C-alpha cells in the first residue's frame, strides 16, 4: 500500500494494491497493521454506507466530543472528496485537501478527528463507505451550512 501525506497533519491518502487476474481483482481494504505503520489511530467499530445521485453534496461536517477517525472510499462511481481545517492551528486554519475517489482508482482517504469532511458526487450513482473509530451520534454532529446564492431577478 502506498501512503501519501497531505498538507493537513493526520490526513492521509492511501492506495491499496489490487491483485488482478482473468476473474477480476482482490484487494485488502482494511488491515490493522497497515494503518499502525502509517501512524494512524484506527480501531474501527462502525462502517457506514451511503448512496447518492449525481451532483449531491454531502458534508462539511464532523462529530464533536466523541470524535472519530474516518477511512473513506468510493465503492461505485466518482466523487470529489475533501477534508478541511476550521478549528485547529493557525498554520492550517481554513486550508483543505481534496482528491478524486472512484471505483477505478481505489484510493482511500484517512481523516483524523477535528477536520470537517465533505464530498460531492460526479457520477450518476455513488456508493460511499465510511469506516469510523467511534459510533455515529447525530446529536454531536456539527457542520457548515452552505447557502445557494439567490437570484437577483
């Protein structure tokens, strides 16, 4: 597996190796030792799966208090995914890291607690998986609301 560090501390891009043959492919998408070697926290206790249509924006959110690491990937389709810093050091405050995740590039995105997360779909159907190190609690979720510009007409 290739691990790529980003401009945000603790936000990693991972590229698992797929082994292919005439039948198709095999890939290890989660392996504890691999992430320990990459200096991540991760004992995953919950997997989440979302399905979205073309043009859906999900996120700019995070969970407060019972924060969690997330390992995300696109199982089907294509998304532009991003993690943004809106709460930590002045060095990276307001900065983000974004990348394309798809069923063709097999990339994964590791996001530590404290970063806002969002993705926008770029294909007709997207299946997206989140592996989390704590349970999801909607009462602890915070995010940025985005308003659509109003027409002047």
